C-alpha cells in the first residue's frame, strides 16, 4: 500500500514540475496575432499573409510535398518550413502582389 502512495506522490510531483513549462509555451503561442504562427525553434511569431502564402507554396513545391494547409501539417513539418523560410528571405521582387511588367 505504501508503494502505491509513493508512486502517486511521485507522479503528482512530476506533473507539478512540468506544468509551468507547458503553460509558458502556451502563453507564447497565445501572444501571436490571429493570423500568426509560432516558430518554436526561433521562439517568434510569423504573420501569415499573401506573401507568406506564396513562400509556403514554393516550399511545398521545392520539398515535393503535397498541397496541404499549413495549420494541418505536423509540428516537425512546420519547423522544417520555418527553417527553410529563414534560409530563403524575401527579395524586393517577390514582396509585391503584382510585380511590374517590363
């Protein structure tokens, strides 16, 4: 009987020690704007706009990924995208909705 109490106490203590870390991560995600996504590796928010959507489409093509909503991708795939995104910053040419024609 004493082992059961010891096990239960250890379990509760472990949960109490881990809970603040989970709550802190959740709080960081909640600080992102409504149309934002949290980059866990860099600990920053990214606003999703038309420019980000174009970059995401390019990533899907470059990585031979199926077309899927970013929000429906696994966390590991989202992290892969943000890593790729930081390695492929915007240029002035792809910042515009409709680039000028020559």
